């Protein structure tokens, strides 16, 4: 017998002439139900493609076994690798994952939060948008005793659980690498200051120049974290003839915008201008030359962030907030050293 709508326990009970409570206990392998009844209930449930109502079970037990995830953009390699780490770790613990995309919109992020709370998820993993200046919607979740763990882009506030990399140290190391190749005029394409990763990467850049007593002018830092923005700025460099020795970009796509535009204008990379990025997306390995970049270890961030969230979900007693720092690698490739393809371990 086929049922067009989603089959229920009542449908199984009606077909078999059993009570719904007997069917429910049989599906849960209750010891009071005979093996024969369990078997016929199981076969009937399979034939109807019966699926338990997770939300209803959650309302009954107070636990949904669902983790909500909010990311800025699914299309980015880094966030897709984080999702992979989240899903693998969550599945091992018996949790399902519900993924929402904010698309770098504060309003959508707020809407995502409301949706996940209404679905009674057991906890939330989130990387905030570039537009998020107000954190009230996030702290409201915490006040409702719903665990929330921030990854990659936490708020500036420290009173939260976070799984991050040391963006400052990784940026410092990348800029020191550029300096070690003899570059002196190093431009930074920076992210927004309200997002902690952008601010920390800029600090790493500034401090590396200061450490090596290199000139740092106001015209050396540009608000530029998109491919299209990098194309325009580098085009302006080339037209003016003021071409930098090196460019350190806040992310890979911005760095690739720089490489593409330098090459189009006849500037050789890395011989005339070296370029370094940040992320290690798949595209960084197919550029010409391949892009020197910081590997953020996205899958491990996802796994560790999930472990931290599961710890919160399963621990009833309040514990101090934690910050988990995932190690990174500086991958030295042809965009900074001609013919290079080596790895430098980061702490």
C-alpha cells in the first residue's frame, strides 16, 4: 500500500490493525513488543518509506539532535571545507546539520537566527557577516541558553566560544616572507575593520613592516577584499607607474584579482611584483603563477568548532568560554618566489 503524503505511525497502525502506541514502541525496539511484531512493523514502515518526525520528537524530548550552521557564502572554498568538517564530526555524534547562508547580509543573518531558534536546534555554529556591527541577535540566543560557537569570524567581544586561527600571526608570517624576498614597498589589500579577521590581518601586516623598519604610508593600505576592487586599484597602479614591490591581500580572490591585472598590464609576477593571499582555496593552485597563501585548515576548524558546540550541548553546568586556535600553514608558491612550491609550518 502506498501513501502519497508523508506516512505516519497512525498509517502503519491502521494497516496492521495495531494501536499507534504499539507501533511506536515497536519502532523504538521496546522489550515489551514481540520480535514478530517488531519485524512486521519494520517491514511495513520501510514499504511506506516512513520517516520519524524529528521536530515532533524534539518537542517531546526537549532535544532535536540538529545543529544549525550559518555561513556568509557557501560558494567559497573555505566555507565549504568548514561545512565538510562540521558534518563529519556531527554525524559521528548522531546529529544532523541544518545550513543557512547569510550571503554577507546582516538582515538575513538575523532572519537565519530566528529560523534556527524556531526549529529548536540544539546549538548554532556561525561565522558573522561583513555587515554585522550589532550583536544583539546573537547574545539573545545565548541568553535563551542555546549554545552558540563562532568560527572564523567571531564578534570582537570575548565573552563567547570561538574556533579560530591566529590571523595576526599568520599575516605577520606572510608579510615577513615577502620581506625576506627583498620586497620593501608592500601594499595591503585589507578587509573591513569591524570583522575581527580583517583587523587582525592588518595588524599583522603593520607590525611586520615595523619590525623590519620598512616605510608604512597612509597610501599603502586599501579597503579592498573583492576581485573587482583589486582589478580597479591595480589598474590605477599600472596607469600611474607607481607599482609596488609586493601585495599582501586579505583573501585569495583579491590576490588573484591583483595577479590577473598585473599580468594584463605586462607586469611580471613575482619578478616585478610579488603577491600573497589568504585562504588556500582551490583556485589558488590553478593561477599562473600559483598563489602563495595561508592555508586556514577549514575542515579542521569545522570539526573543532563542532566538538566545542557538542561539549556545550551535552554539559549542563556552565563552563568558562573557550577559544580554540587551529594551526595554519604558509604555502610558498610561484607568486612570491619563482618556481617555488614549498610549505612553511605555522604555530
